[in-house]
């Protein structure tokens, strides 16, 4: 059995330029909407999944943010492409397991609705935070070419492990 921890989380743009170090990132929860089904003579109500997902919302807090990224976050009507690289170090009974450790890459197209430049305190790292919704969301480990999950709301794509859900 492995135990793991996130040791670093860097944020990049499409050109693979570093935009900052994530201090916190609330990755969107993928929640399927459900429909109640109750028929004549049934003994109960069953909730079955619909084809729709709830809003994909999240938040982000960066340390040492790039000024260009800050400008992009302030445009609520323009999507920003983000690529979060979370280094996941895994340990087993013998210690660090380099072969099992990986980087989880989360790619998103975000529309920021709230941006905070944080409070300035002498000696503290500059930070930047924001709340967003995303129209595209994909996660994959670097040791696999198949995404764990991929959702593209405009293209009507919803895949888990490379296979269409619907």
C-alpha cells in the first residue's frame, strides 16, 4: 500500500510558461444531476442520473503570480487556459517509490467571476486568488496518455478513462 502527498503544484499556461505556484486549488467537483422516477405501483422513488452535469466551479490561490495571468483573470468574459501540475510523491514500506510517483495534470478553461489580490504584509509572499467556472476540464497522470476524466461543455464531451459516459 502506498501513502502519498502533494509536494508541489505549479500553474502553467498553454505555452508552458510558469504563471505561479498554487498555494490552494479547489478543483471543480463533477456532479451528475439526477431525476426522480416514481411510477404507479412502485414501492419507492429511484434517483437516476441525467445526462447533465452541475456547474463546474472552483477556486484558486497562487503565490508569486505572473502579472500577465493577473490581467487575464480580471477579464470575466474571456476564458483562461490553466494547466495545474501537482507532483504526487508516493511512499511504501521501503520509503519513496519513484516508479509509482507521478504528476497529476489538470487542464481547465476558466472564466473568473471573483478576483482578490490579497492583503499586503511586509515579508509575505504576494498572492492572488479567484473563483471560477470552467467549460473544459481534464485530468491525467503523466504516466498515462488516457485522461482520467475529460469534460468539454461546448463540445458535449464527457469521458471517463477515455470512454464516453453517454
